[in-house]
């Protein structure tokens, strides 16, 4: 869900390759013949699910890929894309279900290609990533077990990246004005116009003011790490390890979209995961405790970090809803995908503020406390 490495989401140009053009890129750049291709939904990049003809140089056992064409703004930052790609390769080697790149014919992980869309003949970075099977969390009825596992995943991923990932490109993850970094909630003020004048804007203004007063001054007390930054319900894939349709046992089978990676804090990642797991839940306020328990089984939060959790979750709701509204005005043809979160997100954010921080935290922390006395079922 990246929007460039600055605070202006409008600066990117989303690629607009046709299926025929995309197939030609796979052939010319990666030396693979496409037998089937279809477009995948995306925020500001362009993705294609690709099947290639067997026995023509594809990685052993892999004949399905995702062709990822990065927006023009992010394509101007090859070090950042390299850091994301190297992180994916590193995590895969560490046993995480992350995609890995298919090398170009020249032996590189990516290639800068011209596009015929828009003025100025924009250039777009292209990568061919292994296709990860599975069902997005957004498509299943989540239960406490998978929410706990997602919390564990979020903590484990940040911990191993922060402690063991040392590629030279990692310095590019210091993205000070990146609009999706959770520290930058105050930057939303310049996009509030997209909401008009209504009760939604009023609650976002309240989030921003409280964030400035209660979160920003505490950032220096939070423990820093590398964040994935976008563990949403469409970027986590699961499969079922149980034949029971009544009681499926899910496990995480894929982690997608590393384009929002940046240096942040451990508590950012759990807040982002909680917010996105709330989106499709019929009982959204109960979600946080299960995710938190999983996260804290790997990285227990400090008192200061726990104290900021409510506003961090609210801040992520505000980011997602405001930036989507702004971007949908610029790209109305992609409005349905851009506003997926808004369908329930506004209702959940309003409910959080109506119920109040104390009551919401009580629910989260009491649920998480139960896990300290037992392992998850």
C-alpha cells in the first residue's frame, strides 16, 4: 500500500500495462513464456498472476509467479526496492512463507522498464516473484487461534529482521516522511479535505490531536525495529490444516507486499495487525486481545507501549481511511479497491471512540492475560 517515500501520495503514477504487454515483459526480461496471465487487484502498483510454460527455465517446482510492476515514484528508489526484495529472500531462508524473486536473464532481482502510460514515458521497476498459494485472511471467518498466530507472526518477523537482516540496502528503510509510517499520523492533516465536513472528519481530527499530544512525545521510549508495516487481511494468506469444515485449523501460508517496510517500533506492528484484523470481524473490539497475546508471546510490550496501543490502532484506521479517500478522488477508476477498508473501517473507528480507551484496553488486556495461564487451543 505504498505511496512513495514522501508525504505526498498523489505523486505516483500507477502502471497501466495490459496483459499482452505484461506477458512480453516476462518473456523478454525473465526468459519465460507465459501460458496464462490475469490482473490482480492492487493499491498503487500493478500485479499479474502468471503461469509459465513448463521446462523453459522456470525455477524447479515453480511455474506460477506474480509479476510486480512498481509505481513510477517508488521505482525511482531502487535501493528501497532492493531492501524489500532482499528482506523477502532473507525471511524465506529463515523459514517464513515469503515470496522470492526469479532472476532476470542478466541475473538481477529486478529490471527498470519503460511504460507507454501517461506523459513522459515513465519507468517502472519490475520483479517476478514466486506465487504463494492460500486464502487471504479477509476471505475467512477468523478465530482466536489464527488471530494469535498472526500476532506471533508479526512479532517474529520484526524480531528476526531487526536482529539478523544486515544487507547494505537496509539503510534505505529510514523513511522519515513516509506517509504510511505510523509515526506520521500528523501528516494526515493535509489530506483531510478529502473527507468533507462530517462526523468522520471530526473523529480523525480528534485522533490526530491526541496522537500529537500522547504518542509523539513517547516515541523515544518505544523499542525500535524494522516493520513490515502492512500486515493487513489481504496480505496474509492462510490454508487449512484440518479437513473439518465446521472447525478449520488455519495456518499462515504466505506473507505478501513488503512495499511499506520502514524503520519503526515493535508496538507499531502489533497495532497495525490489530487494526486490520478488526476490519472483517463481527466482534471487532475482541480481536485485539488475541493478536496482542500472540505478539507478546514473542515480544512482550512495555507499559509505555501498551499505553499507546489504543491511539496507534486509531491512528492506523485514520491513515487507511484518509489516504484512501484522498487517493480515490485522484483515481476514481480504482475506488472500489482503494476503499475496501472504509466499508467497515469508519464504523469500527467510531465505535472505538464511543466505547472509550479505558473500556477497549480493558477488553484487550484481559483477553491477552488469559493466554499467560494457558497455551492457545
